[in-house]
C-alpha cells in the first residue's frame, strides 16, 4: 500500500515552509477514514512483485522403495494427493478488500500409484482449479517448480533394446574374462572398474531417481484453472540423463584394453582384446543409433515420457490472488491441485479431487485506510527536510511536489510512524 502526500514548496522562509507542510497534510486528512477506491486514486499499491523461476534441469540417480496407493481420479498420476498454500489466511485471519495482487504459492504433493500398469494417454500436467468465486482474481505468476522421483517401464521403451542387448553381450564377455575362461589373468593388466560402473547404470536405467525442473504456467481463458505441462520438462531431463549414461558407457567400453607383462600374459591379453573387439563394435553401433532419438523432438524422448512413472512428487505453482470486491459474506475459497495425464481438462471432474487448499476472505465492500497525519517537519532548504507522521502500519509513503513528482519515500513501521527525508 502506498500513501501519497502532496507537498507544495514555495520560496518562503524555512519556518513558513514547515508550517505550510503541516497545514496542507493535516487539512487533507480531515476525514478519518478513506475508502479503498479513493485511496486507489492516490496511487495505492502493494509494492509486491513475484518474479518467474529459473529453469534448473537436474536428476540424481538413486535407489529405494516407493510405497504406493490408488489415485482418486482415473486420470491422476499420484496417490494421496494433498495441497496447501502460503497465503497465511485462516478462518480467524481473513484477507480483506485491501489485499490485492498478493503472491501465493500453491504446493501439490503426492506419492506413486499402486497400479504401475495403469494406462494413460495425453499430456502429463499439474493443475490448480480456481474456485468460481475467484475467477478473474487469480493469475499465474511465472513457472511451476517440479520435484519428482522417476522410474521407467522399459517394456514401453523400444529404442533402447539394442543398447540393452549390447550391454548384455558385454557383461557375458566380462564374465569370461574375470572367470579366466580366456586365460590366466596373472600378469594381465585390465581395469574393468569404469565399465562395470557404467553397466550398472545401464542395467538399472529404469530407476532414474530424483528429477527437478520447471514448467511454464498457463491460465485458462475463462480463469477456471492454471496448468503447467510436465511432459516437456520431464522429457528433457530424462533424455539428457539417458544420453549421458549411454555416452559414458560407450566411452568406457571403447577405452577398455588388456595388456600383458610377459610372453604368457601377452597371449592372454591378445585373446581378451580379440573377444572385446566385436562387442565394442556392437555397443558403439547401438549407442550411435539411440543418441539421435534423444534429441529435442526425437521419438526416444516421447517414449521415455510415456513410459515414465512418477513417485513422490511435489509441484509448486506461483500465483497472484486478489480479494473479490463487494463480498456480502465471508468466503472460504476452495482451490484444488493435482497432477494428471490427459489432453482434455474437465474442471468439474478435477474439482472433486482430494488436493484441497483454502484461502479465506472477509466480507466487505471497501477497505478502510487511516488518513495520514504529519506530526512535524524539521530541516531547511539547504540541508533538506525531514517529514514525520503517522499512517497505517507498514504502509509505503510517497511524498510528491506540486507537479506530482515523487521527492521522498519511506515506510511506516509496525506502529504506523514514518519519517521521510526530502
């Protein structure tokens, strides 16, 4: 809230200047209460700006057990969905008509589905249903932040078949090497550490673990919901990390070489390298064929997204919310948040989901603001003036000259006292 005071400066003696400032301010404060509409005409604003999020793209390969249960709606991707917001309102602390364009973050959380074989189609997206009473008073404010745990149903990912087969062939050759089937390893120098590490990642590629990314928010044309597409951001994260795993595997395999330290060990090393040669070619061909499919828009990206299963997930949707004007009764506004997979959003259906979060509003047609009062002015035209007074607690105060230009700003403290230097 900004309280604007108009100060008329003329070339008079300093004591006359101080007297006039006090008279002008207090004369304009003859009414003890101003309506919100009148105050808006004097440029009241909240002074709050919610900035959009950056777009981090990361994934951490982890392992662990994911507990699961059923979703409420057939299109929901999560179970036990809950929702909350940081408005700070409650039944005993309601927003009034003065609360306009307030930043509010809605957080939607849920766990993995019990039925991992459930068939879905369409776009994965987070949705916040806006209650009818608030439509036109809620706006998207940037990008949604998504934090989730991802597993991949490899039975639905065909473009990795050649890579997985090549990895299996490589594992068989390594087993032959380590078992001594290709000769006694005494005196043979071969480091299988990195290859084994990369093979483990490939063989467990379905458990990609924790992923974090953002998605742009969109407010529906009728204001009934805010949505954020998850598929696009998720696809980029999955594709990048699978691509890294494949490239690292290929690099480790191509670098694999056995060396002997004696005539007998040289013969064994030669046999090992001969056994590795064809499997190196197989891995290289398989990886080279898969990588282009992981480029933006590639079919491999779409396969990964379609085959992805969300575990524990949290989505934060930033918004701005304004109190409706002329409320005749208190309003408990019921927002519903969820994560679904569908191209057709049915607001009436989504509104029945369990992820409910309320914002509480007080009845009232106006927002009363205490008229400002100047209690004193000190200083001179050379050193400047210091204006002291009282206003609403924590209000932003602007002092303007006769031409309307701002010549000083300040903020009232928790008691309403302010001091502005001009």
